[in-house]
C-alpha cells in the first residue's frame, strides 16, 4: 500500500488555472461595473420609481398622494414630455406631468403601473428618449 503526498509542483495546470480564474474574475468585475453605471439601468430604475409613484390601491386625495407625486419631481426634467397617444396630445413640462399624476391618483379606483418593452435612445450625456408600453394591472402584456 502506497501513500501519495501532496506536492504543489506536481500540479501541472495550477498556474494556468489560477490565471484563467483571475482573468474571469476581472472580466466579470468589469462587466458588472459597466452594467452598474450604465445610463439604461439608471433610466429603468427611474421608470420603476415613476410606476411606484403613480400606482395606488384606492383613490387618494390625502398626504400620501401628494408625497408620491412630489417624489416624481426628482426624476423628471423640467422639459419632460409624455405622449400617451391620445387625441389630447402630449403633456409637456414637469409641473403638468405631476398635476396629471395627481389627478390620476385621485380619480382612479386602483392602478398598478408597469413599463414594458422600454426602448431607450440616448442623445448626449444628459438627455434620452424612452418609449415604453404602459399597462395597468389586470391587462396582459401583448
């Protein structure tokens, strides 16, 4: 019966394996960093915050509604424009969009907003155009 002792110099693939693991870890870290700072991820987070501010379980005319709508102010630029595709045309300006959101919270019995198929087009460092389908809860995504 023979016993085999561990010998690190005997492991032929140890250095290449370590190098491959290091390269994979660096590549993964770089990809995670690029994803974390990406404008698209930031815009998707803003869309989720907007959906949370507009969503509600019952009509609200109290401080909860004002607080939720006021949270939109930090996410919307002063020259924001929302085109719902209706005959009334787009709603332009942060204050008008916030007023529309407040009316929506007060006049609808319940709404849970979700953004689907967001198409984000970046135009420079500080501007973007986002087109998304918005469906209230209860309708299925088509």
